[in-house]
């Protein structure tokens, strides 16, 4: 385990694996760097990249200076890029995809290119309203320290299969997942509104906007909106993939991205 320090003093735990161009992996909700699916992803990505796999603030072995602000998470990404030598490729998944775009807008001089998968913004006002109801329920459960229930409620609310959610307590990382449940409110804050396309129109680095074929129509709509707004962006649909994308399927996209349109 290595430690990088963010601008506000938050210590970020991270691991480095592989050899090749530096790739900072920005995970989505409920994930942490030693979660089995994340470890599996890193093993695949490390065949072509030097992967910087970190615990986002409030997760795993990382600290968490409060109050929370999305800008602090962008500072965290900058700290990881600096740990990687000052320049890196960003790969963001789900809410991590939104953070990768924010980082690209703020520090183009430190980012070689960006690949995002399934940016998890709400796609219309109907979804925004239902997401706000979910957020209120999760917030209330967390206030009562009912972390496990809050976590399961959130995952069901965003469309995770009930069978998968029911089996989560059997996962080796369940204890850590329960501990990071308060950070669900961070992910909600990142994704509770429609994509800020006006801000992303200023992104000057190359961005590959990728979405899984099997995802709901709203996620495809968000991907199209982002690709249309970002000046140097491409749009790609991965055949046969859902939100839990196969790292082996994604690796060629990371390695040989589709040229910007």
C-alpha cells in the first residue's frame, strides 16, 4: 500500500500494478481498491498499463476530510496523477466516469486522454425525481447507522438484480462495503443531475465515451449527449456488455481507443 496526500490533507491509499503508460482507475459507488471485481479489473489492465488503483475518499484505507465536495474528489484525482509522475490516462466507471470528466475539464495539462464507461448521470427529470426519493431513503437509513440496509436499498434502486444484492453479504469485501456506505451520498451528489454538458464543452483532451449495449436506454442517452458535447470525443457501444463490464472486453478500448469524431 502507498499513500498520496490530497490538497485538503486527506490521505489516499493506493496500489501500483503493471508496466506501461500510467492509468488512474476511478471506481464507482460501493467499490474499493481491494474489492474482488476491482482487483480482477486491475490484473487485466496491468497487462498493458501501469495501473494506479486507489481508494476514493471515505473508502477502504483512505481518509476523509469533511465536508464533502466534488471538488475535493477532483483534488484527489490530481494527487493520484501527480503520484503517477504528473501525467496519466484516466479511466472512470459509473460515478467515477463523471469524476474523470470533471478532472479533464480542470487539468488538461496533466491528462493524456480519458476513457469513461457508463457515466451514471440521471437522464431526465422523471429519473431525477425518483433518484431524489432514493437518496432521501438512503440518507435516512445512514442517519440511523443502518449501513447494510442503505447499501442494499441503493443498489436495488439503481437497478442491480435482487439476487445479486441478496448475495452481497457472502462476498469477502462485505464488511468494507458496509463501512463505506456513507460515501453513497458522495456518489449521489455526483450523479443526481443531468450531465453538465455546458462545462464539458470546454474539455480539450480526447475522451472515449463508452456504454454497454445491455444498459437501459437512459444510460445510452447520457452517453450520446456527452459524446456530442465534448469537442474531442468518440462514442462506442460495447456489444453484449452491461454495467458490470468485462475488463477483457474493455482492454482493447483502453489500449486502442476509437479516434475522436
